[in-house]
């Protein structure tokens, strides 16, 4: 993961609402948008905005099933992000 990608993921997870949405998706496997709207009164527009940012960062995958969109955590992206951070931290020790 290059520095631009690391920054994109960090910014996506740096927002409290997005982090809460990501955590909810990751803990449940697949979540539709309606379930996310019910999280403490988050509006559909806000959910859509945050899902777009999480998707662009590669943290979630969104799949349309009829009229519903199922969201699933991309665990590989989070693992790659943490590995990249570890490598960055290791560079300072040389």
C-alpha cells in the first residue's frame, strides 16, 4: 500500500461515524443500508456519503441485490493497511 492509499484509509477510519459504520458492518458480515440508517438516527444521505468514502478507501464492498445494497467489510484491505503501518513504523528504527 503506498502512502496515498494509507492516507485514504486513515482518513476514512478517522471519522467517528464512519468508524462506527465500519465496525457495525465488520461485526455482522453483510449489512444493508436500512440497518445502518437505524444506527442512532443516521440519515440515509449521511449513510450513503460515509459508505461511498469507505468503499473508495477499499474498506468495504457494496453489492446490489435487487433494490437493496449489501455492504461487507473487506478484511484484506484492513490487514494490508495495518501491515503498511507496521512497515512505516519500522522505517524509523533503521
